[in-house]
């Protein structure tokens, strides 16, 4: 694909990824947007020759719960920095049997169960009502890049999955997870929406790179503990970083939607 006015690739880090070791930092800058302050300063740098902009979704240090993240400010800040392709890194719970702790997943669909979040740029002082197509919430070319990058670093990933975005900050009940499974969901997380749709409204390529950090509630007989989540992050985040490092340059070559 050709690159129309190439710009930096955006990386939004979630739980377990407040920084990126392979990122050669050029500078950091605090920014503001018409929607308020983003979660963190923008870290500008280079991975394998590709300019990137990193933003910590929950702040650095990690302090902003999922339902309080200013998703509009985050996406607007990246857009204003020239980003047109974004990788959202998400920590999730696994529902599908293949998607256990430390598994990396590149989902292809999502279902939104969140409520009360500012979820659109198109709501006030409009000249006309705006509806965007959201049939495929993740950029298909960007997904292919991530899948190929995983192969290049010999990392087994799941290249499919329906992401259930729930409100949080609490984890789900076992009954709720059974409902999600009946709905066809394979993963459950709290930050997948409205991040994806806001990127779509801005005309950005957006893709999710998910790390399973626990079995969803009721999928095992054990309760979910932070110690287990942290162990899965320690085990699996190295794979996420390898994919990001291997995919930065090809992501930068994607044309804009």
C-alpha cells in the first residue's frame, strides 16, 4: 500500500504497557484538546526507523480507571500529532478456550456493553447528523500487519475474536460472562470502546492488540487475583512488545482510510 503523507504510528498502552522498551524517545510533550486533557503526555520517538507516538491510556503512573479515561481527548491528541494509524493495546479476560492467560489476540470484531461514556465527536453544533460505517471496527490491513509481525517473531497468536467491552471498573460476574459467551464474545475488556469508534470517526486506521491476563469469571473454579493478572502480564507482554517492534515500519506504510 502507498502512504499518503506519512506520519507517526500511534500506540495506546493499557494495563502493563505504560512504556515501551524498544522506543527510542525523542521527546515528551503535554498537550490539550477541545475535549480536555489526554491521559498522559505524548512520548514521541522511533522504533526501527518508524516515528511513533506513545500514549498511556490510564496515565503514567496507572491511575485512571477505564470508565474515566478521556477517550476523545486521547484520540484527538494523537490525530493532532499527525497519527493516522493506531494500535490499541488492551489487557483482557479470556472466554474462548484458545484464549487463556498470556495469550496474544488480534480480534476482528467487538460488542459494546459500556454506558455513559462520551462516545462520539458528533453531538453538538452539527450542520447535519453524521453516521459512520462501523461494520468492521478494526482496520483489516492493520490486522494483517500485526498477524504477519507475530509470524515474523515466531509468536503464536489468535488472529480472530469478538471483544466484549464492559463498563468496569469491577470485573464481571460468572453469569455476565455466560451471557457474553452466548452473545458470541471471545474476550472481555473495559477499554475497547469508545476508543475504536472515535478513531473511526477521525478516519484513522485502528487495530486492537490484546493480551489475555486472566480467564474470565466462571471459566475456572478459581477467583481472579491481581497476582495472577500481574503474572500473566509479565509472561505475555514481551510478545506484545515484539509484535509492536516488528510491525511499526509496515504500519507506517499503510494508506489512510
